[in-house]
């Protein structure tokens, strides 16, 4: 089981791309692994024959460096791997608590197949079956998108999400529609849930990504001494320039966030003290300007990174951001695309959020929270006027960056945003 990063201790095996007895080349994609951040392909470490698979597709919590398969290299007999397979050990994570069996009718149609037996016949990955049991999803009603219609984990998650979003009764009526049934039979979105003082609820199992988010940001909020600085940027000139550029060029359209990321990168070049991280022995100041951008995915938040963002043109940066965000939502980011970075941008303006304060993502020292662009009253030359303003809040790790330096960064950022031609030069 390979490691895709320093923080990875275990992972899930989604599927093998090769079968036992097939030839493999060194560096060829061999299996798909799900980490807390993404789905990555693990490559074969040697050329030979895949003789034994010790951890099948759907295995969860497999420890890093444990043996998941055996390759017979040149001169070795694949049949002899049976002996080696008995000595190799796969170290799984903690065994999940057994899920309660789905209730099935006591009486079935004469000559028919019981619902439980029919359920087991449906082609589905082991991970999808377990998730279906935990969420109460009927595999027979799920359309599989895997090979030959096989139901995958993502198919079950989509079905569970759609069921949760569907309107559900707060109480169920007995036949005749008068007296309520016992609380233990009340269901939410078609899923039976245990009663709790009459409350109706649904338990959604934690994903690996959600557990890591909880651990890292919980620790950050407890241990990092945050302080916050906010500014309002007038963006009328930026919006006019963006509209002019988008009207002249076909294809990729520039977004306000593209200008924000580029302005952040240029401001970090001029105020490098904010492009830094905390370590126990020193403040680490980065030479390269690598900006992470928060992207919401079905599994949680992830921050793909635009490397050397200060050296990229606005058009190229925009295209790269869109490609990274697309791969992030599909869970197809490579580890090098989301690990590292010296500064993070989190933009909720497209959701109509006026302003907010984000949590610093250690070991980085700063994260910029960007709000919506909206018309507001302002005073100019002693007269009341209307301008389009964008509120931005910088969250700062006070161990790394002091207030004056953070204020200098925000002033430079606002200068660039309010004079957008400077971003293009």
C-alpha cells in the first residue's frame, strides 16, 4: 500500500486495474486508491505477472506499507506465490461495527426469491454494499455506472443524497390514516432510523475527507492564535475590464475569482512575509508563490494549488483553476496538486455571502475570505454615491505574521484590485 503524502496512514482500495495472471509493466497503473483527499492510481513497482491480490477492491482502512498484492518478476513462477501469499499480511484498519440487517418481509411470493437474496445478486462493489446497508439504500433501485452496470460507492452516495433531499413525512400513519404508528417505524427519506425522544434524524457516516477536515481545522482553531483584518475593495473598474476582456475573447471566460487569485499572488510577491508557514523551529518563508484555492466537493473542502501563480498570465491561470476545480470535484486530483501551498483563497461571493472569516489551514499562516460584489452607498468627495464593493477578510496566524505586515499585504491587494490593469502588466 503506497503512501501519497506524509499525513497518510491508511487508505481504501477502490478497484484493481489488473487481474491475477495479467502482465504488468513497471510504472503502469495497477489499482485505484482512495485517500482522505482524492482517488489516485497506484503504479506497479516492478515488471512481471500479477500473481496474487491480497486486498480486494472495496477493502477499507488498509495500512500504508502493508502488502496488498504480489508480483512475480522475471524468472519467478506465479503459481509459487500461493506459498508467499500465506505469509504476507494485509493490515486493515479498525473493523467497522456491523450494520443492522435490512428488514425483509417474512412472506415471499410462492416460488420467488427472497429480497435479501435478490439484493446480494446485484453487481456491486463491497464498499457500495456496506454503504448501502448503512444508509438503507436499496441497491435494486440504484443505477450502476461501473463496468457492466456494477454499482459503485459514488452511485450509492448519490442515491442516499437524493433520498435525503426528498420531502419526508415527520410521522407515519397506520392504515386508515388516523392513528400514528410507533416511533420506531418512523422513517426519514425512506430510511428507517432509531427514535430519540421523538426526534426524526438521519446519521450520515463520516467520509475519510470529513474526518481529516474535522481533525485539522479543529486543531487549528484550538491551537493557532488567529486575528482578522477586513477591507472593502471597489471593483467597478475590475468588473468593467472583465466584461471587456470576455467580450473580445471566445472560449474560457474570466471570473472575478481569477483576478482575486492573481492579485493575491502579486501582493505576496511584494509582501513575502505573508507567504510563510509555521514550524516548531523556524518561520518558513517560501520562495515560490503557490496559491491554494478552496473548492467545495461532495465529500468536503479541498484546496488545489496554482503553482507559481505570480508568473502566470490571467488567461492561463483561469484555465488552470477551472481544470483543477473540475478534477477536485471528480476526486481525481494528484497528491502534488493539493499538497503544499503558502497561502489560501476561499471565495463564497458566488453564493451571495457578503463577508466571512475563514480558519487558517496549518501550516500556512494566512487565508483570504472573499465575499460578494454588491452595490453599496459610499462617500466620495463629500458626496453620497453608489459603488460596487467586495469585502475581504484576512485570517492570520499571529505566530508568523504581525498586524502591520498583514495590513500591508491587504493594502497592496486592494491597490491591485482597484487598479486591475496593474494585474495584467
